């Protein structure tokens, strides 16, 4: 790259000249003909510092799309987080199952110590038409609460991940270079 020097004409006009123009005759911006000194004399003139040009960039379409999708994902994820934690929080209750006393006695007791009357009582209970339905319904309620809690937990985790992804997309949209503007 050639160096540029500041040449002052006899009438006070300042002209930038390069080393490759040494000894030539040039036309100044005002239209006058001026002879550029030789290379030895040119090197005695003050150097012109090259201008630091900053590249201007314009916001690109890709950045806009990334920002909008990031905002949408973050907005809906934040809504999900608020919904599962503040608006509709999970109830803090224990699940109490009501098993028939005969079943509780079988679970907690030793069947080998039963007398004939107790054995017949349990047999009478166990052979009723809706005994299995009663026991299944209690287990079904437990499964419903467990499934509901698990679904809420997974939705909350998904919302937190969505919020992080949305924020990352928005930050990335600002870090990407845009289109160069002349």
C-alpha cells in the first residue's frame, strides 16, 4: 500500500498525493495543474494518516426473524412458567386412599393366625361383585394424580427450556453481523 503525503500548493490548497505520483503533474480539486515533487522531496512532507473506516451494517432479515421467533418462544414459555407456578399452582395435598378394612387387615395382618370366622368374612368380601372395581378405583385416582403431577412437571421443565432457548435466540440476533452498507 502506497503512503499518502500532504502537499501544499503555492496558493495554499492542500492535496493528498501518493508515492507513485512522484514527479508527475496532477490536477487539484480546484482544477489547477501542480507538479508533484520527486520521491526524495515527497518523503519530507507530512504523512496523511489513513482514515479509519467503520463498516456500517444494516439489520438483516435473518436477524429480524431470529429476534421475533426468540421473543415469541420466550413469551409463551414465560406464560407457561407463570401458569404452572403462580396462576394454577399444583395443590399441595397428600393422596389418601380408602381401602376397605378387610383389605387393610390382610395387608397388615398375618393370614396364618386367622380363625375360621375371619377367613369366611374375608372370603365373603372378596367374592362380592364390585370388590375389584372398588380396589381399582382407588388405584385409578392415585394414577390420575401422579400422571397429572408428572405432566405438569414436564410442562414446567419444557417452559424453562423454551425460555432459555428464546433468550439465546434473541441474544444471537444482536450478535450476528448484518448486511454491509456502503
